[in-house]
C-alpha cells in the first residue's frame, strides 16, 4: 500500500488512503489516489463522488492483466524531456533517441498539444493535472525563477498525445526575441494549442500574441509544413493545416465569458435538455470581436474555443477544462495524427531555416513611434526622425532617397563648396542676384540662365560661350536626390517656362511702352558686345561729323573703322575694313574713313588682336534688341512653348476650347499656373503666386484658382 502516493495537493505526497473513480486522472482505469486530507478538501464540492478505500482497490487490482500493470508502471515513471533549449538548440539527436526517452515507438501516430501563457499562470501545473494525474511530470516552481526554460515534451499514452510545455511569456530572458521565435515554432508543430491565463479579465497581450503568431504562421511556416507533409504523403486540407486554440481562462472573483448571467434556465428548460451553448457562443463571439478590434481575425487557426472556470477560493476544477481539451483532441476536424518521425523532421526543418542570429534587444514599452513625427517622405516613405510637432524642417532617418519624376526631387549642390566640405544648395535663375530685371532679362536672352551660389557667386551660365557649353553637372554642380515632405514648398522646376514668361514680358513691355526704353535696351546690348575701340552709346550725344544732336528716337551708328558715333546721313558709306577684323565684306563707315587710305589691307590693329568681335558680328544679323526678343518669341514660339511645358499642363494641341467659358480658341491659349488647364485671355486675367507648383512670383491663373489662392 505504501507504493501508492496521493496525486493531489500535498507535497511531499502522502500515502494514499482512498481512491475515487470520478476524480480519475487516467491512472488505473481512471481511478485517482488521494490521502485523507486531500480527499476531504477535494470532496467538499464533489460529495456525490464514489470513494473506494485503498485496501479494497488493492483487492480489485489483483485481477488486472499484466499489460495493464506494465502500462501503469510506464505512467508512474513518465517524465518530461528537454527537446529544445532556450538557445533554440536541439537537445535530442534523432527520432530513435526521442522515442526511447518517451517510451514509445518512432512510427506511433500521436496528436501534438502545447501550452502557452504568461509566466506564473500555472502552465506546467495545468498539464500535470490534465494528463498525468497531478504528478510533477513537468517541473513547477514556487520561487520567482521560472520552472520551464526551453521546450519540454512528455508522452501521455491514455490520450495518445505528445504534450509540450513552454517557457512563459513576459518572463525575464536573455533574449526575448529568440524565445518568442521558439514559441512560434512550437505553435507550428501543434494540433491543439492551449493558452492559459489567470487574469480576472482577458488581457490584450493574449490577443496580440495570437494575432501576430497567426500572421507569422501564414507567411513563413505554412509552406514548410506543407512540404514536410507532402513528403510523407500526408494529405491535410489547407483549412485544417493550422492548429486549434483553446483559451483556458480561470478567474477567482470575476465571471467568465461563458458564465450565463444574462439567461437563467428554468427547471422546465433544464428538463427539456436546455444547455449553456448560447453562453459559450457568446463567449466565442466576444473573443472574435476582440480580435477584429485589433484589425484582423487570426485566420491561421482552424478554431478558437473558450473554456472558462471561476474557482473562487476552491481548487481549480480541472474536470471542466479536461472535458473541453479532450473534446478538441478527439474531434474529427483535427489534423490527422502524425508519427514522431514526422514531428521531429518538421522541427528540424523549422529550426534549420529560422536559426539566424536575432537581436536580443526587445521592443521598447514606450515605442519610438509614440513620440516620433509621423510625416513620411512622399517619394521613399522614410519617416521623419524628429519629435511630434517639431519646429522647422523635417529630418529624414536615412540620407538616401529615390528620384521620382512626379516630385522632381533632384537638386544642385555647388561643386566648389562641396569640395571644401560645405553643402550649399543652388538653383537655376534667370539673372544674377542684385542685377536689375531689365538688364537681367536682356542678358538672359543672350547668355542663358545662371546658377549662382551664395558664397561663390555665379558658378555657371548656360550660354557662356557661343558653342561648346557643357552641362552644369560636369564641372559646376553635383546632383543630390532629396526627400519630399507633405506641405513643403516644392522645388521650382518651371525654369524653362519661367524664362519664356520673362521674354514675353520684355516683348510686351517693348511693344506697350514708348520707344525710349526700347532704345535703352538696344544701346545697352550694343555696348555689351561692341568692340573695345567703339565709343559707348551713352557717351554719344551728337553726331561726330555734322554735330547734330541725337534725340531719344534717333538711331546712332558706329563707324566700323574709327568707332565714333554718327547719324544716318554721315555714315551711309560702306567699304571693307579688314584691319579692324571685319573681313573683306563692305561694312558701315563714316564719310571721312570712306575716303581715307591710312590703312592697308594686310594691316591689323592691336585693338583687333586683343578683342573678339564675333559677338558683334552676330548682333549685326539681329539688327536691334527688340528684333532679338521678337525672333526668340515669335519665330520658334510653338516649339519653345511645348518644350518647356510643365508636366501638369495640358498640351496646346489638346486645348480646343476655354476650360471655363467653353468658347472655342485656336490662338492666344493661356495656361493657368495653378491647375494647368487651357483658358482664353478673358478667363485668366488674375495673377497670383502658386508656390505649390514652384511659382513663387505672381503668375497667370484662372478665375477659379485665383479665388482659392
């Protein structure tokens, strides 16, 4: 009689004095052994149980067959085995060693059941009572240190189940991320997964764990499992590939989800066989709603069942829990049983594939995302690294970005400053800083746009030479791809159209105002490209021959030989002037130089040798500054306009009628700088800056956009 120990709460276990069929925990034909103290404690709430003294049981046990006795001995000596340690290292070499350690054959088909939950919630204790009659097959601990580290397995022959005990969540670990990955591998092996919690109310961490585990299972584990099962010719539907989850919720004071407090069954309803299925259904609906509140239902699991137990001050009622667990294990909807050879191979496959080094740094309780600026770059999606509601510009987490044509996020950096270790962002401009618009726009027509650095000055001019101009990227600037943040003013990428607008502006000004400004522009351009021996226009007030005073509208002419200024009458002659570099074609000269023979054809003056009059030769072909502007604007107008059209503008060929008044238009088509649509002149009379489109100065907009800006 001394060989039978109490299977319940006393530690060390006392000698058994009675047996109970109703409290049986799969020992000796479902007969449990209790000492006197544990029997009184157990049967305070189960007085209807049938108790048998230990002496009577011994008489009955003599009739047991030898096979049953051997099975009983195996159960008595059953122990758990460490299969995987906390470093994810397999502690069992092969299937043979595992089968010998668990007293089973390698081809024996079994179910796999695992348990999860927070540390200290009694996972090992629960498994011991559900499958091993309360014996400490899985180690428990009464100290602050966890009783289970790694992955432990034991075999229950009564239910033919391979039982897996796991390390608790929220416990102290050297590598929390590695422990979580091991738990997910165990979950992938399981046919039934228990989630044990003693929280008075279900905590959010359970739902988050199961939801995240489902996502990982579907994305990373399902294909590996399918491969192993297909190799062993095991046909499992995709809907049954995932495990069942049984949520074991034990409370002390709070009603469980399936507690039927809203509906009280009458005696007649009980007599008709009414049950608490509606309350169980409500519990599962509540769990479903909690998952949906997190954004999605864990679709990897074939079923989620809820088992609630309200213990109060009494011991845990494992009978109710066992009933629900065994029902799921014996259900026909569960995956087919697998041999431990398949189970071992599956674990080896998962462990070899997902065994890379993982950072031990856990996620912070106060995540950086709680306090970090949520703004994302429009081109690469990089998040601003500054705090929420920060002042000033956004700062990217990464210095690298990708170019996107829609946002045109390529900028110029001054090459000289970059070589000196500084970063100076530059941009194309129509004229230099501090230069008057009149002279700037006139020079723009001749020399093109400029790139000016705040520290180095003008570093590039697009038409610095009459031919052979290199692009700025080769020598003057370096390009960078920058981040684009919502709400920030976009970089001006409308320079071509901007230049054309300014040329139109100069042309309109020349045509609308008096000839005085026209002559001023013409004189200025002439002086800029004139040979050095010419008298500047602003110093010529009288004809050098007849001394006739020049009125504002009078045309001044230079003699190509002497360089002085004359009226039309006194410079009507022409002859070759090769000594000034004008070649052998006749050019304008004054009357005095026409009859002079002071120079020979072979003579070249020192002034010509030091001067380049090519620019003036070109000017001669263009006549006046007004004609220059007109030739730029009117002659190639259609080509130039289309080539500099911003991306969001409607092409001219597609504009048939005014976008607002619907009047057909064939000429004088105007684009709104805000919306890019085509309008007639009457519907685009307003001018407003449109910084979002890169127009920082007043430009033509339609009436609708004018009201919005």
